[in-house]
C-alpha cells in the first residue's frame, strides 16, 4: 500500500489561491513569489493527480475537483493549527469573513499589518458571499464579517458607503416616459459582535 502525504505549504497555497482568487494575492499573503505559489499548486495537483484550479490570464477559478477539495483543505489546516496550539497557549485566533465584493488587492497588506501588530495572532480569512458569511457568523464559525448591508439586519456597524453616479454613453438621450435602468449597491457593514 502506497501512503500519500500532502505538503501543508502546498495546501495552504491552494487555499489562499481559492480565497483570494489570484496567484499574485496569494503570493503577497504568504510573502513569497507568484512562481513559488504556482510551483506549490503544481506539486499538490500532481500529488492528488487532478487539476484543482482552472486559470486564464485574467481569471482564476476552482475546478470541480478544487471545489470538492477546498473544504477538506481548510479542515486539514485547521487541525494542523490546533495541534500546534496545544504547545503554544499564548496564540490567539481571529477568523474573519470578507465578502467577495469587498475583498480587494489591499487585503494581503492589511493582513500583514494586523499580523505585525500582534505576531502571536493567527488570522484566518474566509472569502464568500455576504449571505453565506452572515450565516457562518450567526453559527459562530466566524469572529467577524465584513459584508454588504443586508436588509433586515441591524447588528452591524457601517464601515463605508459606496459612491454612485449616473453614467451614460456620450450620445445617449433619455426618451421621455421611458424607464431608466438602474444598478444599485448596498452599504458595507461590520458584523463584529
């Protein structure tokens, strides 16, 4: 019987790619290079004998196998962290859910700044839809969430409001009496309790 072992650094790289949607952002979050992240993913895919990520020059998306593996990868890393926590009682964990509408290129730098303030703090970031993250927050699986405002919720704090404007093609003219298509956004709220 052949025993196959997973390299935890490769699994962590995969989780960062999945959550941040970018090899570049995953590299920034791990303070390494994009090529190192690519190599770790390649090794993991070879070990699992399947493609986990489909990518084009502009888009990174999990394959069906990657979607199926993501939950297990997170569990594996969480078990690993708990095993180390037995010997390092002073380490604290902060699990934050961030809406995919809110997460941007500044996220890795923000995490690095938070870690610099308290190197003993283990910061776990989960990216997802506002609705899914709020459900996880309500189940106490997340310590805090940064999501778009949800109607009917009043337990958060407004962090920022988005600016909107009216935009049209240069030659566009509104026909009197015709409805105007409208795209709307929502306020960002912090669900930290």
